[in-house]
């Protein structure tokens, strides 16, 4: 039994971490791909920069033109990410406990819940970005 628990309890957090890394990476890469060419919110052409300099180049524009987006993209987002990671950690602990008491179905459910949480986060980010864009369009019309 221990032979099964040890690799499985290692696998789940690594799996969850990999999903989160991927979600964070794709989000960042999406931003990095778009920022050098134009702004993610208003589509305004921004000066070209290397990936490391995008923060410097894109930062002032976002800070002045889209303060709402800027605030969301910096501190509260990191806090939310921590909250989600904490939730996944709890799910993982419960899942391992369920594995120890040999409840495979609940263990799989725990893993699936972690995965769907990561997907939900990805979806939430996309929706948030969309709402910022539509809000920007609204303010342009008025
Ligand atoms: Zn903009």
C-alpha cells in the first residue's frame, strides 16, 4: 500500500503545480506576445521592447490609461493566486488522506477538483481581461 501512496502523493502536487505553472505561463506569454505590438486593453500601439523590458514599456501606459487593470494585474491578483493555491493544497491533503483510507474514488475526485480549479482560474482571467476591454470601449463611447 505504501508503495502506491508514496508516488501518488508526490504525483498529485507536482501535477497540480504543473497545471498552475502552465496556466500562469500561458497567461504571461499571451500578455508578452501582445504587449510589444499593442496594448491588451485598448489596442494602442506601444513602443517595441524586449520581453524583459515590457514591464517598463507597458507599465506607464497601463498605470495611467488603465489604472483599474493595473491594480488588478498587480497585487490583488497575486493574493488571489495564493488563495487558489492554498485551496488546492487543502484538496491535496484531503485527497492523500482519502488515499490512505483507500478511497480511490474520492482521491480521483480530489485530483479532478484541483484540475478544474486551475481551469476555472484560467477562464476567470480570460473573462476579467474581456471585461476590462469592454469597459474600456464603453468609456471610449461616452
Ligand atoms: Zn491601453
